[in-house]
């Protein structure tokens, strides 16, 4: 069997929930566990036999992905060809796929993986492929179970026991439907383009009949395709028991980082730092870039990623955090449940602290005020000595001289 894969990367008008970090880096390229988010997708796809090409589809300027594509080609070029296809405008999650259907079908692939960029997952793609051959549907969707109180945030599936045929699909239902949700990862037969054509024609007919409707002409996988496939009994779900998390907000990047680091500990332990004589104390899964300088009297981990050219002083404690490029953390500072942005500086005896994420709820509010979240420092933020920053989001190029709690600092 021959495959192609598509990674849906969105565009600059999206990702607003990932601000302020997306002001300096597209969400799809934000570093998690030492690599851009979509690097993990490519690594999983490299383990699929018969995969010949990976296409990134979105409406960013092509220059945004130039450096990434260069690095990705050097790493995965012997496995598959990688290209970026830019939409002329936002066409919807299925619209871009249908627009580039001729490019996608070139070479006559039999099957098509489609992956949303904003997910962290173990990506059991080969297992999905094996399951897909056991039914006569057009699509296998990766599913997972979440706590019932979180299910309304996602696309919910009702599946037939035994066969896993999807009987009903609802995108973000207002009432409880099921705790089995879509992971945003799909395996389609190429015959899906016939269904997309029908969905496009139906959408155009609806708009023509009622031109003043709120409906736009974007073709969405979730609303326009999956629901139809479920009604036609052509949609099946493969349920994963392994990890999965959506990356929508900066706060969700921290637990995603932890999940990938924990996976490294099982599958690629050589990627992780270890406690050694004369080095810092390492607790649990920690990734430290080779160019980072960490004082041997620091204590790091668990679930910490330290980026390029970071300098960490003596007595520093870091836990459950992402430290981005060129950050300086001075002596005896403490960073917990936080993201420290590019080129930021943390003073001596300073404390940056957020609140751990519970399930899939990344921000907790009380009377309309944010009271619990990951602490986020954007690019080029300076925090002076002996300052405490707790549960705050700080926009770029700020200097903080006094303590702040539960605020957005502009």
C-alpha cells in the first residue's frame, strides 16, 4: 500500500488563543520537548512503511516554513518528500485538502493520513492502518476517552461496540453525548475526494438558496465531512489508550511537553539529561539542549525542556516548565509550571510560578478573573531580583520590578 500524509498547519489569522507566544512563533513551530510541535508528527510518520510524501497545508507565507523544511528534509528526506502548499485564503480544514486534490493524488496513493498540527500524541499510525484494512469505511478516525466534564470541548463520537463503526458524530456538543472524542488524526481512502466533491456542491447549493445565511463557503472536516460519513456508516474509530492532548493555548504546551518527555524516557532515553558527577541534579524526564549552560548546583525536573543557549545559575530550581532560547535564570531563582520566553532574564531569588493543569482545563477563572493558569513570560521579559510572579501572562518586552499575581501584564 502507498500513502501520503497531510499536516494541517492553519494560518496567521488563527492561533489567537496561543498568544502572546504566537506573536513571535507560529504555534505549529513552537518548541515542545526540544523540537517544533509538528516535528513530532514527522517523526511518527517516518515510521509508516509506504509513505512517500508529506504535505503541509495552510495559509502562512511560505517563508515561515523555509528553515523548518530545510531541517526536516535533512532529517527525514530519506523517508519521504516534504512540501508546503499555501492556500490562497483560509479554505477550512477540508477545503485546503480538496483544493490541492490533484497534487495529493499525484502518484496514485491509496490512502491519506490527515493530522491536525495542534495535537500531541503517541501517533499510533501503523495500528490505525492495520485496523483500517478490517472494515469497508472511507475513514478511520483516531479516538480517545476523556473525563465526561471535558468532552464538550471536542468532537464526540458514538461508536458501535465490537465493530467500532461510528453511529453519530457531533462537534463540541452543548450536552453530553459521549466521552469518546476525536483526536484530530484521520486515515482516509482516496475515494474520500468524491465525498468532498458532494459536500462542496451541497454547501454551494445551500448558500445559493439562502445567500444571507451565516454559513460561509469553507469546507470543514468536522462539520461537513465526518458527520456525513457517520450517517453513511462509512466512518470508524480506532481508540488509543496512549497519551493525547490538544495544544490550543500556551498553558496546554506544558503538559504536552511532559507527555513527550515521558515518552522519550521509554523509547529514546538517550535524548534526556541524566544526573552525573559534577553536573546538575536531574529529576525525572528532562531535555537540555547541548548549547545550554546549567550550573552543577541547580536542580532540574521533572518534565523540563531547556532550549538553546540558556544560562542557569547556581541553586536554581526548575520544574514542569519550558525554557526557551537565550534565557538567563540567575542564582537561586525558582521556576514552576511556567513558560519562559525567548531572550528573557530572571533575577536572583526570583520566583515564577503557575498552577498545574488539571485534565484538559488549562485556565481556571473566578467571577471572570483568571485565578489559576500556567505562568507565561513572552519574548524579552526581564524580572528583577526577589520578585514573585504567580499565575500571570506577561506580554513581550516588559520589565517587572514588583510582584504580581493572577494578572495579564501588558
